[in-house]
C-alpha cells in the first residue's frame, strides 16, 4: 500500500524542542494547542510570528545527505485567524538559496489539510533547512512535519530524537487466489494474482 520511507525531520511533532529554531527576523511562539488530525487532544501546535516582530521562520537543519534527491515536505495545517503569508520553507545551504511555497490559500480554520511540496535537492547538499515561514502576526495550527525522499507524501511517520522509517506496507489475502497490491512510485496500483 505504501513504499518504505524515512522521515528525516527529528522532533517532527514537538515544535518547542530546541532542535527547532528561529531565524532571528522575528519571534516565534510554539505551544501545544488543540486536537490534531489524529483525534488526540493536545497533539497539535500553535506556531506563528509574535505580532510586531517581523516575518519569522521556524526551521531545523538536517544532517542527512540529500544531495541530488527529490524530497517531499509535508505537514497537517489549519489556519488560526487570517493568513496570507504562511509558507513551507526550504533553505539550500549550497548557494544560500531560500525557497518558499505559500500555502495560505490552501489552509482554512475549519478543517485539517495535509499540505505537501516536492523539491529537488542540490548536488552536495548535506545540511538543508526545512520549516515554516510566517508573515507578521500570523499563526497556524500544525501537526506532523515530514521530509521524505520521493515525489509525493506518504502517511505520517512520527519521530523524536532520531529519524524514523517505515517498512513497505503490503496487502494480501490468505486464499489460493492471492490478490496483492503492489505500489509503484509513479502513483498507480497494479493488481497481481498468483
């Protein structure tokens, strides 16, 4: 049903951990907030820019060698108030290039939406930064930040102090006419009978 994947983001749902940091342009406030898309009370986080402090970026640096790879960045998000400049963030240390994907028009305050963005990592990149960027005074509710190799997002893989991986998920029946679902990275399923 899903290919093997690794979430390269440590503390993927613990946004007040010191592993996450502010870029210094403004003041980020991160605090446990509400019920996440997993249905658990207190599993989501309110993250945003302290009003009047300037645009802010909340990010972390990976130590993974992602050189020449295609990765997908994803997070569950809900708007808190008006948002016009909330962006997924990728900083390429090779060449010092900031890249953003404005997600303000994709999120709402009424429902959780998983937002994803696929980027190609530059050659030689071994310490890329990933995170969220906010306009002045903007806040969002966030759950489960993930960066994984591949052209699309797969189900969330929770992490703490280390990256975490998932083995392939395969569906099969126990009958003599076994039906298997094979997953292919080009986003289609192929049914095979033995």
